[in-house]
């Protein structure tokens, strides 16, 4: 099974989710460092839709760049995430069984 993780190596939760993926037999992991290779707006919207969450739920609210988005709609939040990928909560993990936001990291087991 292929698993794609939108990963930030500086994030402990993202590293923990990646470790779960790598330790699972039969899983081929594709790692995308989203700060270096950000997803397109369409990809990000599709990931959130597949995960059953809104862009607001997938946003790192503690970032300074999130403060102006307090009352923004989903379209504005997606635009901001594409412009400033640090706003994307991590890790997002996709397998043929679905997409999850790996918080806590053990959530990735739901789609393995």
C-alpha cells in the first residue's frame, strides 16, 4: 500500500506519524516536505474534503499569519495556505483507504 505524508521534519507529531508509516509492513511511504513543495490549492482542497475536515480545521491557528484569517471563509483560508504553507497543519496522510490529519499521530493507523 502506498502512503503519502505531507511532512515537516521539524515537527515532532509529523515525525511520529512518519515513524508509524515506516514501521508498518507493506507500506511504501512517499514523503513530501510541504514547506519545500507546497500542495496546490486544488490538492489541498481535495485532501481536506477526503479527510472530512474544513480548511479552518486544517489550519495552524497559532501561527501569526492565521490571526487575520479569524473570520475568513474556506476559500480565503485555502488561498492563504497556498501563499504561506506554514499555515497547513501537519501531517496530512493519504492512503487508498482515505486521508487523515495525523493529530494525534496514531490517527494514521485508521487508514492503514
